[in-house]
C-alpha cells in the first residue's frame, strides 16, 4: 500500500511521515531514491537519507531543493563526486532566491556549504560553481575571488571573463599573483576592461592573451601599450590579423604595422580604416618595396649582427655589458649569436631554447654563458618571451636559484639530441 502511494500514477504524490519512515528503510535503493525526490518528503527523512549506502539515493537527496541546509552541509563532504556535483548545481540555483531578512540565516548556512564546495578536491565540482555563478550578482564575492584564483583553467576562466563582482583592482591583483595556465585570455576577453588591466595582459607576453586583447573591441588600450604590442607582434604571425583589425589604430601605428604584416592584411587595414589615397599609396608602396627586396636586407642585417658578435668574441669584448646593450636594443640575432659563442652551444640549439619560452632552460643557457642572473631574467622576458608563470626569478635578488647539476640537466634536454 505504501509503495502504491509512492509509485502511483500521480507524480510526487504526498507521502505521510509514517509512510516516509517505512520507505526510508526499504531494501530497494529505487524505492528510497523515489522517496528522496518527492517534494513532500519531510526534512528529517531527507536528512536521514544523507547517510544512505547508495550513492544514487544521496545524489537525489542532493538534488532535492527541500533538503535541509544541515543535510546539504553533510553532502558537501560526501565521498561520491556526483553527489557533490549535484549539490553544487542546486546550491547555485538556490542562491538568487535567498534574499530578505527572513532568509538571512538560511543564506548564511547556504554560503557555508558553497565555501566548502569552492574548495572541493575535484575540479569538476568547482567548475560547476564557476559556470553557474559567473553572471551572478548574489554570489559571495570572496567565493568568486577564490574561484578566479583557482589553479585550474576550467574553474578560473568563467568568472574571470564574466563575473560583474570582479573589479579592475581585483583583476590586477589576480594577474599579479598569477592566474591559472590558459586563463589570462579570459580576462582579455572581458567587456570594457580598462587601460591598466589591458597593460597587465599585454606585458604578460602570453600570445593567446594578447591576441584575445587585440580582438576585444571594447578593451581600452593606451597608445604606449599598443606600441609595445605592435613591437611584440612583429615576429609573431598569429598576432598580425587581430592587430590589423583593431579599431583604434593611429596613423603612426598603421604605418608600423604595414611594415611587417602580409600584403593581404595591409589591404584589410586600408579597407577597414577608409584611408586617404595618399596614405593608401604609401602603405602599398611599403609592401612593394619589401617584396622587391625579397628579404635580402634582413638577411644582410642578420649576417652583420652575427659578424659583430664574433668580432667582439675574438677580441675578448663579448661580455655582460655588450649582451646587456643588445638585450636592451632587442637585437635578437646578436643575442642568439652571443649566447652561442659564450656558452659553446650551437646556434640552432640556442634558437630552439629561446623559442621554447621555458624559463628554466633559458636560465640554464644564460648560466652556461656566464651571464648574471639579473641579465638572465631580462633575456627571459625581453628576448624569449617566457610567460610569467614560467619565469625563473633570482635567489636573494642576484643569484641563480639552481645548482650546477640542475642547470646542466635542464640544458641536456636540448643539447643531448
């Protein structure tokens, strides 16, 4: 009779307290789960079912919006991942309705459960929270900040890109402390980010993030920051098109960009900005001159830089000061040649190391070349464009942070091939 009431034709038919107690101890998990999903189930019965041996039953309890907050607190520590995932979905769904003085205590208890879930060991659970709360104005800000600082991209990215609770100051602090790998583009895609945040993204030298920033039409970017991005973009083809498509380019910036992007992109630059015939002619002539030259001047300049480095090496004057000047002037070919000569590592290997953007191996190369750790940091940032999270900093401000054995081991990945 009791089962007939529970499984009758009428969906979620009310069940008396006495019947509920009998059903809660039924041998069949299917019966207990059916009881757990019933909106008329008493809070104390749902609380009792939080300790059910069947994860399926506990999942249904976690999903039930009428489950008391004391039971939710227990389920937040459940050993079954799907139970905690179901609870995370429900808690986020309930938050907007918990307003007003009467709901204040319930909201406080719900937030306590939310805080536990925000520290869950399973990234999927934390990601459910981030995705569900990314647009929320009701979510506790400290939980949003915790999710934004999460080490997993799937957790941090949704709130970093969309959360209205994160201020410019918050974003700058998060960038400074180090965002999850792959999450910086999420900040770069935010609507209406300010000049300071744009600059922080740009100086990171993270190519996907810089590309996203350039493609973000609502991002406000200072002219000096844009100049830095143009300089960075010259040798990185993936940045050329998003740079050309910026809507706030000055005439000076357009001239610089036309000096290194493909002819097809210069055409786009001309069409998009409705340039005067004179400027259009100038930019197209720039392209023609580059194509006619065929890169010979560039090749000659490279040979000249290599020759100068070898001459200084032969005369014993290729030292820290000469390399510092080359790094400050962003003379890539000279720096490559200098590092090769000073370390004894083949030039092709030096190029591979610098292109790897791996802070440890670039640092090891600088150590092999007997350069200071201070200059090694500059080479990491200005020449190798090592991402901030990969950057190797000095020990005690001046020393290499690894011993000789560790540094040799890092180099061996490239030199023992």
